[in-house]
């Protein structure tokens, strides 16, 4: 049975295996810095088991090849370089191996986010970046709640998916900066697959419904650039140079 077409997410793998997706709150008993890696390993284990469709590696059989993806670290993210095989031993977890190179490549291409979360230390950067806020301005209750909702409820919906991406922009114009002066608090967060995020952002910037927002933002950015960049003469020079 060709399982690849049926498995594009952790939830798909659970349905194939007829099991319930795990309650992610159970990982809260572990140190915070380890929770994402441990959750990713669980999901990869389930996905691998579903993709393998009943095949289990026999580590006593040196004639049986087991394949797993080999990654390289590129631009704060993992990129699948190629797949490698092993007979009696492997440098990676045996639960995450496949009977064919094609399956290993499929897993690497469709679940790169989970592999990154599993192998890499959390850095706050990369393709599944969490919600961030300005370090110069304290968060309002609104921005704090927005950040919490995103991290708790929205990020899990994107993890492990090659078709989902999320961008959240929270803005509170009635806040104070660290000196107590009136200010604007902004929280920008994104998570999920870069390709999905870029596609969604492109549709936002070119869509008819968002045109008034994009047009006004463009005007204000241009005006701010003119003021900070040396006046109208510098601004017009930039325009002539297509900047």
C-alpha cells in the first residue's frame, strides 16, 4: 500500500495507525527546553511507523538495509542533503529509519520542521519561530494574551505540516514604553512551513481585500524613509534608483 499520499501530517499518521493524537500537555512535566524536541521525536516515531506500513527494522540482519535522511544546517534551518543507509548499526535513532531511500526522502521533505525540532537546540530563530515582541517596550495584557494563544493553540496546528504557515501581528497603540511615554506595542510571530508562509504573504500583499492596508502601509513607510533618509531630495533619488 502506498502510504505517502495518505500521510502529510502527524494527525494523518495517527489515523492510519488508528490511534489518538497525544495530548501535548503531557510533555510539560519535562524541562521546558526539552519539551519541543521530545514532542517532535514522538511525532516522528508515529509518522515513521505509519509510513513503514508494518515494516520493522531487524538490527540483527546485516543484509537488510535501513535508510534515514541526512541533513545539513543551512540558514538557521535543516536542509535534507541526501539519504544514507546502515546494515547493523546507525548513527541515528533506529525507530526513525525506513526500508527504502524514497521513503526516507519523503519524510525529510514533508516533515523537516519536526526533524529540526528534534535534532536542533531551541534558538528562537528559524522556520518555526515563536511569537516575539519588541525588547524596548513592555507587553500589554492584550499582546501577552495574543502571544500565549499563538504559542498554545496555533503553533501546534502548524508543527509537522508542509502546507500550513501562520503569521500573527498584534498591535496595541495604547501602551507605554520603558520610560513611561506613550508608545505602540507590536508583537510579530510566525511559525510553520516557510513555503506556506511566503505563499500566504504574497496573497495578502496582492489581494484586493488587503489592498487598502498595503497601500497605506507603503505610503507611511515611504514617508518615514524620506524623513529619516535626508529629506525629499534623498527620497526622490532612491525612487529614481529603484530603491
